[in-house]
């Protein structure tokens, strides 16, 4: 089983980032963190690469449920969404919370992970059809 799922879009990078943010918000996710990997690697290592942005997405009600179930679960949060340049367009990769949260054996966590995955799949599908 893969640890992520993706959608490939044939739009410019900035518009894909904006649409991804918008669809995440539409489905109850806020962005807690944003990492510009290209800029960081250029600054720290002097290397060039395509645009690569990591968005740390969080759905507060699900995060609250998960933390109340297992307080240490925060080490696996937020759900990362990567927007990156690709040979055939712009790829949006979504962390699969159902796979990642299988590491946690607390009762109820799998149900939360499945619900979060469903919402992230809805974001992916909206991006694919929009």
C-alpha cells in the first residue's frame, strides 16, 4: 500500500497552489505550515531543483479527536500536501493518513484516519475535475 496518492494537473504552478489551498479550505483544512523546499535547498546547499512546496494541512475537529485519543499522535501531524513541478505538469501529492496512522494502535484512530483520507480524496478529485 502506498503512503500517498496524487493528481497531475496541466496548469501553471502558482494556480495549482492557489486551487489546492482553496479546495483544502473548502473541505475543512487550514494550512499550519508551508515549506518552500526549492528555496531552502538553494539557500542551504546551493542546489537547483523544480518548484516544490509542502503544505501542512490540518482539519481542527479531526486533529482534536486524534489528540484526545492519543496525545502523542501530534508527531504524525499535520497531513502534508506537496505541490511540485513535474515533467508532465504540476503534481499534487497527498499523505495517506490511513497508512500513516496505522502506526497508532489506539482504538478509534483508524476511523479518524479514514475520515481524513476521504476528505483529502475529495480535494484531489475536485482538483482533477476543476
